[in-house]
C-alpha cells in the first residue's frame, strides 16, 4: 500500500552540498538518507514530497556537516498481506516466477501459479498448465495477491504471492476466462406476442 508518512528527524548536510541553495541541499540530504531505504515500519521510501519545517542548524565538534531538525512528507510503499497487486513477470525459474510490482519484487512459488499440474520448459523459461494449456512467460502482466511478507533492515526482503484464486493470474488468463463466461451465459428468450 502506498502512503504518505510525515516524519520528524535531524538531517546531516555535508560540506559537499554547501554550494547548493539552502532548500535544495536539505532536500537532497533527506532524499539521500530516506529514498530507497527499507524498514519494517515504513516499507520502501520512494520520494520526498514536501518539506514542512527546517529548524536551526548546528555544527558539532569534529564534524564539518551541519545538522538540521526537519519535518517532511515521504511517499512510501509497504506490502500488506492480502493486498492485490498488478505486476510483470521478470524471471521464471523451476521453483516459481519472480514478479515486479511497484518498487518491489515478489515470488509466486510454482505451487501458487495454477490449479493445474504445471511443467517448466527450462530452455524457453515458460510454465505450462497440463489441462488448461495456460502459459506464463517473462514479460507477462499478472494480477496476484500477497500471501506473505518478510521485511527487515539490512536483510533480504521477501514477498510471497499467489495466483491460485479467482480473477488472479496472467491478464491473458483472466480475459480468456471472461470470454468463456460470456459464451456460457444464455440469452433470455423473447416473449411471445
């Protein structure tokens, strides 16, 4: 889920940024620290959207940087269990498909791809359903549900996905199911006059 978080902290502006305008040096210093940072509480820091306050800077002994208290808004993304995500398959391996959604990657384990027996064509990097004949290859857009999230600072972050529920899977599978459903719906008979 994307959200804007208001934060208060002290930011260190190094001497290399002293030649920039005051606001630009502060914004770049905040961005350097928070954009791309991953924490369990905030998720992935994406972009500084607004700086509300900048306090009086202080120089500490034996530190050439200036430290400013700041209040700012950060757009972040934190994956939540049961969230539906739209993404693209970036890689297929024998154990599942890696999917990029927003600023993160997740894994759809082979057991969570289809309600069908699945074979993997390693040469072409494609999954194939035995009964359904559905295929999944790199570049396919998909809709999935987040089923597990493991995030922590300084460690590998893991997001587990499933496509084994109704209206999930490759966009082409979903469109195929919709066309199939329309064909099976009978048109009402016209009333006799």
